[in-house]
């Protein structure tokens, strides 16, 4: 039998925009489709870590006032 890798076609979140008070955190609820994708590991990258950080589980921590973009791969 041959093993088939099933690629992730889409990553979605329940919301696309969040507003956080300084010092607060929120957990991104991201999901991949198709549900039977071979590798569902997600990587989170923040474009401005002086304003907010994001950990490997998708938890965003607000540090100071500003705007950031979080990329999920």
C-alpha cells in the first residue's frame, strides 16, 4: 500500500479581527481543512512583537497599544 500525504487546503479562525486591552491575552481558535490533512501542526507569527506576542499554541499576549498582524502557517 502507498501512503498519501493530504495537504492542508485552508486555515480558518472563528474571527479575523480582535481588540485586546493592554496586558490581556486571547487564544486563537484556528482549524485546518480538510479535517484529514496529514500534518495539522500550525505555526503562528506576529509581525510586531513589541506590541503583542503569539506562542506556539496561538495565544496572543498584548504588550502595548498598537496593531499587529498574526500569520498562521
